[in-house]
C-alpha cells in the first residue's frame, strides 16, 4: 500500500520593501521526523538553520519557488506569493496527492487537491518545515543582496520597513531590488 503524499507550503517575504518572495513546498517522511518544527518566525536564526539542515536531510522531497520584485510590482504581493507557492510545488521531484497551504488563499493550478490552513505554519509540521526552508532561503538571499547593495542594511532587517531601512531609502534612493509598488518606496520615487 502506498502512502498519501502530503505537501506543506508556505512563503517568506510578503512584508518587506525589497527582495523576492520565496516559497517552499515540503513532503515530510513520516519515518524520519524532524523534531522541534515550528513557525519559522518563532525560532531563533540558529535554530532555524539547524532545522533547515535537518529538513533537507530527512524530507522525502522539497523545493523552492520564487517571485521576483518585477513580478511583485506587476501582480501585487498576494498574487506573487501564490505564484511562488505554485512554482515550489511544480519544482518538487514527487507529485503530491494533497497540499496544505499556510493562510486563507490557495494558489491556482496546483497538480493536486489543496486546503488553506490559517496559522498552519505553527500547527502543521509540513507547513512549519516549508516556513523554515522559505525563511532561511530568503534570509540568505538578503545577506547576499546586502553585499551587492551596501548601505541599506539588508543583512539586518531583511528588507522589512525598519527605521534604518527607511532612512537608507531616503539617503541612497531606490535600488534595483526594491519593490516600487510598495508605499514607502513609491513615495521615494515621487
């Protein structure tokens, strides 16, 4: 008898003013559980990194999907997030039978049935795992963008609209990785 493949899906990076939105899809292996899975936002960076490596080693399958800044500006952040989620599922090496998606909206065009679960990143292990992979991948990317675009402080605030980031926007102007459709960035361009 084959087991049903359940995939958890979550994204990271809806709120920031800069950088992509990154989603992850994870099919956990019930015979190799990862202990301590939780909403990525409630974990320390060190704990997230440790769980990230454990998930990669133990999951039956995982994949990342993304939507770039240009897509976020063209589609809006919700639609771009759903697109990144669909891309993550499409990139999985196994086709899931069912997807559990964090939030209250489902991506269109998934290759399987799906249900949205509000707060799923804190209550459903597969979604928690996806939350961790997406957050770690995005944080690492923001560290790289910090090297490419010095002065904005991306390594620290990860693109979120902190006071430091808003001051850097005023001082340095808008970079190529800023989301032009977001209010604080739009105001800098006016």
